[in-house]
C-alpha cells in the first residue's frame, strides 16, 4: 500500500477511502505507529511541526488506550483511520472497545500552578486538544471513538493532491 507511486499514495487516505491502521493493545506498537505515520503524513505535504503534532497526539491517545481502556489483559484491536476532509483538514480517528472514557471532557490541568502542585496526568490530553483544530469523542455501542482534525496549511498541498486525482481519473 505504501509502495505505490507518490500520486497514488496521496490519494489513499481521502474522505472516501481512509487509511486504516490496525494495532494491538501493546505499547510495543508505538515504533510502528511512528514509522507508518511519518511515511503517510509526508504524502500530505504537511510541515514538520504539523507532522510532529499529529504523531504526538496519536502516540498520547494510543498510550492512554493501551494503559487504561481495557479491564482484561487479553488482546484488543485499536483502529486508526486517517483521511482528508473538505480539502481543509487531515482527520485522525482512534477507535477501541475499551471502557468508556471521554478525553474531550477531561478537565485541563491548571497551567497557572507550578508543576509540583498540579494533579498528576492530563497534560498529554491537554496538549492534544490545544494542537488540533477540533477534538471530540463519541461512544457507539461498545466502541470509543476519538477524532481530531489538523488544519492543512502548507501551500501547494491541495493543488498537488487534486491534480493527482484528476490525472488518475478519480
């Protein structure tokens, strides 16, 4: 999938065909997440800063899912979908079958307090919410779904992306 031509790779995660990563609930998957996301995100012509922020958000949310979402020690799949929405946003969705937890409602840490006086935890989710244009949660049956959107700003992205689509008859 990642070995196709540059134009074809830019087409894969779009509003109609999200790229889906299926990961196990194992922190050892983080290395493969970074490697895969970096290869995929390069195709979106994102800035290095935007790529770093997306990677950081996915890693933080994935780590929280693996660490806290499952009451048993059995294997669980965690799905990561990536696609483009309305030519404005790169959208990332993380889905799991763990216990319900809404990080969007998680209270932000009091940043005015010194670090030594803050409650433990919550800083990673706070950064995820602040770095993204949108951040929200929904529960569908027994599935958690966290979605965040990063505005695509790099000049030339959409011209390149959609010229590839036209040249391939899409």
